[in-house]
C-alpha cells in the first residue's frame, strides 16, 4: 500500500482478513489514522489485481493509533471489486452463492 499523493511512502503488509468493507492487517500500517492509501492485492485463486482506495483506521487493540492502524476501510470501492471479494469470502466460508 502507499500513501495517496506520496509514492515514496509505501509498505507491504500481510492481510489477516478481507471483506467487502476493508482489510485487517497482521501488523499496523505506519501511517496516520484517517490517512488515505492506495491498496493493491490479489485474492487467492484469482489473477486480477484489485487496486482500491482505503483509509487507515485502528483495530480494537491498536490503542490510540500511535503506531498506525491495522484496519483499512475501503472508500468507494467499485461494485466489481466488492462482488469479487464477496464471492471469495462466501467460498471460503462455504456459504451458498445466489443462482444466476
């Protein structure tokens, strides 16, 4: 991920969880809370790179966010990206998928 408007400020993090609304990271991203970031990732068993805008937010156990945040909340994610993430999560959880 990288800070919007600052290509030199970028980091790599492993995701602990992904959902239609955002990503939870294994370790905090060292960016200010509320900071917009560009996130690029590929879902397992997929080939398409998802490139989404997100904001850094604290997880419950991140304290006051002095070390950044582990939650990345998607901002205006395209419906195609949300649908791809939804299909991935449903498949991982063994949930039925709608017909059609």
